[in-house]
C-alpha cells in the first residue's frame, strides 16, 4: 500500500518502522520464526502423549499390585483407598456397610484436635452408630455400648477405641473372608494377574 497524501496512516506507519534500529527489526523476525517452529513442531505432542501413556501404565501396575495385596491381610485392605472403596461396595450388597462407615468415622474422629469439635463429633457418632436403635446401629455387645456411653462424659480421641476394635474384629472375621471369595474381588484379581502376565511377556 502506498500513499503520497500528507498525514496518511500508512505513510506514518512506514516512517515509524523505518525509524526503528535494524537490530530490533531482526530480533522481531527471529522471534516470529521461533514461535512458528514451536507452534508447528509435531514431536512435542508426541512426547507428551508418550509420557502420559507411561504414567497410565505405571498407575495400572500399582493398582494391580494393590488388588493382589488386599488378600494378604485385612490391614493391607484398610490401608488402600481403592481397597476400602471396593470393600464398602461389597458390604452394601450384604447391607452391613455401617460397620465400615463407623470404623472410618472413628478414624476421622481421632484426628480432631479441637475439644469443642471432639465432644460434638463424639455425640453425633454415638447417636448414629452406637446407641440402641441408632439409625445405623453397629453390632456390638451391651457392655461395650455402655462403656462408650460413659466415655462421652469426658470425650477424648480414644472414647470409641473399644467399640471400633470390636467392629473391626467383626469385619475381619466375618465380612472380609466373604469379600475375598466374592465374584467381584475374584474378577479384580484375574484382571490384575492378567495385566501382570501381559507385562512380563512384553519384557
């Protein structure tokens, strides 16, 4: 575009650019070239994809190992977040998930530092899980129930210890063995084993 008229915008722009030092113009061109290369470089996307595939493969191996570890002990199951979720799903089929929910509530309760919150949480847990005719009453004996009731008078982080231990033992001796024999866990172990076999055959 050319213009001979005074005050023409194109003419002013050309003069402004001409007034810039040559080095500035060269740097601007270099920067534009580098940006173009970065934006159109296909191998960058390829590398990112490979990295995410590696991470996904690593996660699958970890989860496969976890699934197989659940049958080693009840502790191993409770240490695993996905193990607790799988066990909770199984307990729902037996209509006994309140035992695990109570155990988890006690674990959370122990982390409470505020004395005011400790007392209110203790009462809420007792009313929901422990007292007779509670909405989600856990299966504990009368003596343990009464000990827990007395513990509420001076609530500490240990006031549910006995009731929690009884519920844990019940799950370990009763529900946990059935979980290991369940079709859902058997399917998970088969998948975990087949992933492990597939990995070994490719190495």
